[in-house]
């Protein structure tokens, strides 16, 4: 697998006024789980998912900005649908991609 560029992604998001709130394995949660990036086997290709609780109009504005700004930095961001977070009984989180 190619090297993941979490530092560069974090810096790009910070320039846009967004923050990485959690990173685990191949997932990067942004802005208190409003969005999440998923790394792929190609270091510069990222999947972008939107929390299903986000306002669709606002989410589309952020997505457009993310795609444009990440493109300038050499990344390809692919909108890949929505996700839902729910709590499991053991206090872990369940992520369902839609």
C-alpha cells in the first residue's frame, strides 16, 4: 500500500477551516464526523463520504470546495456516498456506508 499522507491532508483541511477529529486505519473523520475520507491503494486518491445527518445543500458546498482545493494540492477526491454512525452496546461505533 502507498504511504498515506495524513499530515498533508490535515494541513489542507486546516487551511479550509476544517479539522481532523479522528483518524483510524484508512479513515479520517473531519469536522466532528460530518465527513470522512477513506484512503485507497493510490496515495493521492481519496474517497469522500458525507454523514447522512448533514444538510445536503451545505454538504455539497463543502464537497465542491474540498474537491477543488485538494485537486490543487495533487489529490483526487471522489464523492462516494453517505455514511451513518451508530453506537454499539460495547461502546464502539458502527459505520455503515450507503
